[in-house]
C-alpha cells in the first residue's frame, strides 16, 4: 500500500530516449557522405575500351577505332568540358560518333560545340539526334534559309556531319558505312512520293507562298532529294562493305532477331557488323551489386545487357553507351553511383 504509484498524467518528467537522435544523425551523415561520393563519381568521366568482334572484317578495317559518345544533354563536365577531354586524352580515332541527346531538351548547343571545337579537326564526326534533342528539320518559318534547325547548322559549321543518310569512309580497298538504323525499315519510294505530293501542291499555288509555306517547301525538297540519294546509296552498297547501324534508342533482342534472318538485299540490318546506341544513361540510378534500379520502357532491375555495354544478338554486336549526363525521362533526377563514360570501340576480326 505504501508503494509509490506512477500515473501517466502525474506531471513528473519522463526521460526521453536519445536513440532516435543518434539514428537520425547517422542517417543524415550517410546521406551527406553518399552525396559527396556521388558528386565525384558523376563528374569523373571514364574512358572505356571495347572490342567489337566482326569475323568477316576486311583486313583494311582491322583496328578501325570509333570514339562513341552519347547523351550529354547540353551539360558541362568540368570547365570547358575538361573532364571529358581528360578522359579522351591525345588518342587518335578513325571517326567520332555521337548517338543522340547531345544537345538535350533545352536546345543549348554551346556545351557540345565547346567539346567538338577541342576534338581533332581532321577526325570525321557523325551525329544523329535523340528523342530529347530539338527537331532537326524545321517546317515553319525561322531565322535561316537552311532546312535544318539552328543548332544543327552550328554543328555543321563546326565540322559535324548530321547523319540523316548513310555516310561512307574508305580505308585501303575497303569501305565502311555508317547508317541511321531507321533507314533499314524505311519505305523510300512511298516516302518520296508523299513529299513529292506536298511539293507539287505548294508549287501549284497561284499565290505567293507564306513564310511557313516556303519553309515547308524547303523541307519537302530536302526530303525528296534525300530519298533519291538513299536509293542510289542502296544500289551502290556492296556485300563486302561493312555496315554500322547508328541509333539513339537501343534495338531490342526480338527486333534484331526478326530483322536478322538470312537472305534479302545487301542493305539490310542482317548485314550490319555493329550497332551503336545510347539513350538509357546506364540506368541513371545504380546500386552496387544490384545495377540499375529502374529504366523506363524496360522496367525494374533490368539486366545490364539490355541497357549498357556490349551484347551480341544473332551474331550482331550492339554497344550501348553509358552516356555522359542524366536523361529527363527518368522519374528521379541526376545520376546515382553511375559514372559518365566515353567509349573507344575497335573493330576486329578476333578478340584481342
């Protein structure tokens, strides 16, 4: 009866556990440490060496070296792109290929121009636009008589070839073609007829063309002439030529297998020796031992061969660039524990 009773509302002070504060402190410290580590990782550009095995590669094209860059998204990595240039160093390449989203949705071409202007002037440079890049061809009135957007014109002035049709390089007696991948499924004849009909309609107008109509006419003329050049290129291509397909978004295994059946024309995906792609930024957010957490269009925890690096499908090597910056299509911004990279892809008839 004499034992002191404890009541909830007794008014006596109660000691609070300090454990939650320690847990919170450890959690916040871990977050800060992760951010510091990630900043270093996401700004340190890695130089990756990769061999593409091409069993029937002509001897003249042995050790043909391609510098592959993708997905800069108009970002700057180091002052005047010093981090990218440091990774590339003074190495020489047969050509340089940009597989899209180098400008990004903001349309700021200057970071890419800063990089290009410091790359070897005499090395051919090819670029395809990505899905985040502004439109390449302008069909409305704009500040130029060129059919191309201003960002593309600036790149052309800097020595970049916009890859909107197959481009050929010769080494010795052998030829290598860089081909926009979508051309393998494009119906050239029907596409030309469609644009020719637009052009005929505009030419038949009895009234002076408005600025927008004049821009559409330039675009139609460009497309008609491009289809004619592509048709001639397809006729000129030989079975002994090497074809490299260039695409922004990687090709799926099912698509490659369906297009790689034997037979058919020389100009065909089945005769491609290498596919170069980008788009996924290596999964953007990665965790050690788990890889990418989530990739739009692919899903959660995708295997790396679907989103980054080299994979051989029906005997065709596809290399997917880790990329240089972060894509806006991911639900979470930035790159997490996923360093940017440039890749040296070397063609060889044997693994070295």
